[in-house]
C-alpha cells in the first residue's frame, strides 16, 4: 500500500477538498448541514482552528483553514468532523449495498471518501487563488449562474467585508490585503 505524505506545517493555512463516498449528493441536505455545523463547532472547541472560507456542494466541499501556531493536526480534526457527521446521519444515509470488506474492516460508513485532498497555502497570492476557486465552484458545477446565488458559501461573508463585489464571477477580486491569515 502506498504511503501518502501530507503537509505538516504547524500554524499553516490549508485548502481542503472533502468528498462524499461515491459522490452521493447529500451534503446540502438540512440534516447533514446541521450535523456538519455542529461537528465543526465541537471540533473547534477541542482543537481550535479558523475557518477562512468554505463552500458546501451536494457531493463535496472545499474549505480553507488556519491552524493555531505550533499545531499541524488537521487530520485529527477531519477525523473528528467526519466521525460526528457519520454518527448523526448514519441512520438515514448509510447504504449497506455500498459496503465492502475494506470498509467493514476499518469500521467505516458510506458517507465519506476515505481520503481528502489538502494543499498548504504558500503566500497571499496562493490564498487568493484558492479563495476564488472555492467561491466560484458552485458556478463551475452548474448549480447557479452567479456566485452570490449559492447559499452554502462564505462568499457572503467576504462580500460584507468588501473582498468581493456582488457581481463577482471569478475574473477578478478586490485587493485582499485587508484579509490576514487566521482572521
């Protein structure tokens, strides 16, 4: 089995992509959103982190987090979040027909893909590029025609802060010098 090497910069800012198992489109369901929100609150209470940006789509999510100084354990945070959501939503989302020996051995459910993708943000330009990508994703996937129309996104928070214009569509972004990592 290959050994996957993850970034481990303490206090770093990271971009993540987390996908539902076999791209099942349930992440925007009200019960799942509520469980995910509670999982994040619970996890932040135990292992703090700052949510810089987030977008939730039916079968995957993207987010940018900043971890506390001296801490690089995003893997533990994701395990806690995924475990909580699985526990809360298992009764109606678990699919026995999707189980296989490997999932049973690992005591996994059928809600999440086992792995996720992370990227260590290198500098403000990289942050801005990932921020734009994240917020534009609902348009890219044909879920809405305009970024502002997608309700499950921090775009609205960044709009209020003056980072984006209401009609922003991915071509340009206002000066992000006023956004500090960890803010």
